[in-house]
C-alpha cells in the first residue's frame, strides 16, 4: 500500500478533477494558461457571460485552481501554479491520443 495515496490526498485529487471536468472551467484554465487576465478578457476568449465566468472563477479560486490580485479597479486572474498547467496539458495530450 506504499504507492497508494492517503484518503485525504485522493479526495483532493477528486476535487481537482471534478473542477476540471466542467467545460467552462476547463476553457477558463486554457485561457489563463497563456497569461493572467481580467474577467472581460476571459469572457471574450471563452464566450460565456460575465456572470457565468465570475461565478466559475470564484468556485475555482476556492479550489485553488486560480488566484487573483487587484490591479487598480480590476481583478486579474491567473492559474494558481504550474501544477494546474501540467495537469491540463497532460490531459489534452492524452485526449489527442484517443482521436
């Protein structure tokens, strides 16, 4: 059982994968992988309403997939860390193998 993660770790992985299993949230991560953006920039790239994007960003922030910082009167969002980028890139690479 040495290689099997703890229940706490597996529960955390499940939370991350569930968060990324939503198409809008996944598109938001793709958008942010190219750099930090404000909500209006994410809306333009993802094609969802401002309220939907804001709601998803708040949910993703609680799960530590994204982080934010204030820049004047705007809030700028970015991917929380390089692990998020790696997970998404690996999933995309595997998905392309299935084609």
